[in-house]
DNA sequence: TCTTGATCTAAAGTTAGCTTTAGATATTAA
DNA sequence: TTAATATCTAAAGCTAACTTTAGATCAAGA
């Protein structure tokens, strides 16, 4: 296979619609791979564009950069990711999306149940609960739901 | 109607499972109403527990405190919110949840489409796009999707 | 009344996720 | 070769959303 073309930081920035400083930041945080030119400038495999896009989308979903690091482990370090690599990552990510959707649906019905029942005491409300939060740490869960009613 | 009982900051903190400092912070940010005792301590209507729960849930959904301020405008300032008030807020919030679910579904199918088509160039990828972001500012949209394919 | 625990204020500190700055060096186009 | 433009580094700055600190005051029970 022909070696992947290397591109400048400005190119990555433009293509992903972000500031150069952001790309440099991600590079320094080891979120995206790069090498140096003889002069010391960073150059990136073109596939980094995809990687950056993924990072932005995941951030938008509420993941921290640290969590995204973990997700990106599904991609190879030392070679340009191929279709299969991306498919693997996408599958993992997809599961997270599904989970999120499920959580939102639960939130929705919890809200509906609460309004319906008019429980004003909150005595039994477990929609947001610090204990649950601790318990679910690491699962990637962001919406912490318990038994209805809610609020 | 009997006046609603006023409770201490510690009570609110315990019931919502948060630090006292957080409740004080929200109070100072005008996110929750309170009055002072003669001695100067804050006291809160019991309904503030609900309000705090709502704030936490909304934050979990990705809203900033500033955005939550706006959402909370649906609740009355000078009296304890009743069932109808909460129902109104819940309806607004529900719409946001629905939108979010729709966005996630779109993201899911975009991902599926991308993996399927194997577009490695990203030339046409619009999943995350700064321009779109600007354009949608204020709509509460957090997931910015364009035409597939994605990544 | 005394003491213990809760609360107060104001200011400073913290973390994540970036951007900005300043001054130097690289790269590219004419 | 010479500008003009792009990048570099390290350090400082910035915003949101909190927590911590220190020292003082309040409130409640024995």
C-alpha cells in the first residue's frame, strides 16, 4: 500500500473547521498521532481528520477527553486505521448511543409519570442520585434514573 | 393555602445529595429562591428540592446553568410552583428530550451509513461543522448533523 | 448558659478544555 | 533570495462550575 500522505496542522484545522491551537492541543494530549518534519513542524496522517471528527462528535455527546482516549484505543497506534478499525470503534460508540437513547426515553416517561401522579414530596425521587452516580462510574452512563416518580 | 415550610441549606443539600457549597452557589447564581432568617441564614421553600433536581438533570443533559436559567423561567418567581407550573416546564423539557433522541438516532444511522459506504475521504462529511453550530445557536441543539456519509 | 454544629462571607483555589501571547524558526511562493 | 505566511514553544490567560479556606456568627440542645 502507498504510504499515507502527511499533512500540516493548518490543513487539519481547516478541514475539521477548528483552530490550529485546538489541533495542537489534541496532539499534545496524545489524542491524535503525528510526526515531525526535519525543521520540527508537526505533520499528520490524513486519517487524523477522521479522528478529530470523532473526538468532536464524542465531546458533543458529553464524553470527556479522557473517556475519548479510552474509546480511541479501538484504533491502531502505529498504522493508519482501516475500514475495519473504524467499524469496530463505530460499533462500540453505537452501543453508547443506544444506551443514551434508552436513558433519555426513561427520563421522558419518568417525567410523564411524575406530572401524571402529582407527587410533590420528592420523597421517592431517584432521578438524580449521587450514590447511583458513584455506582455507575465507568459505565459511561450520564443519565441516572431510578424508580419513578420523578421530580 | 398554608404557607410552605422553610428549610435550611443543609436540608436541601442532604435531600438532593449535594454539598452545601453547591446549594449556596446556586442560590447566589439566582437559580433557586431563598429568604433570610433574622440572623442572616438562608432558608428555602421545600419546593427548591425539585428545582435543584431539575437543574441536575438538565445539566446531565448537557445544558449550561445559563440555559437552565432560561428553562426555569417557566416556573413562577414569587410563589411556590404548583403542579401546572411543573407540567409546563416538563413539557418544554420533554420537547428538548425528543429532539435529542432524534439527533442521536440520526447520528446512529449516519455512522451506519459511513461504515457501510467506506468513504474514507471525509470530503463530504458534515457531521460536525462549526458553521452549522453557529447557525443553530440558541436552538439548544447539541448534535450537529448534516448529510451522510459521516466520518 | 454553654457548647456544639450549622451557617455566614469573601476570596482564593481547582479542573477541564481551550485560546492568546511573544518571540523565534520553518516553509513556501515569487 | 527574499518576503510573506505558517509553525514552533512555553507560559499565561480564560470560562464554567464548583470547592476550599479562614475567621466570624447563628441556632439548638443539654
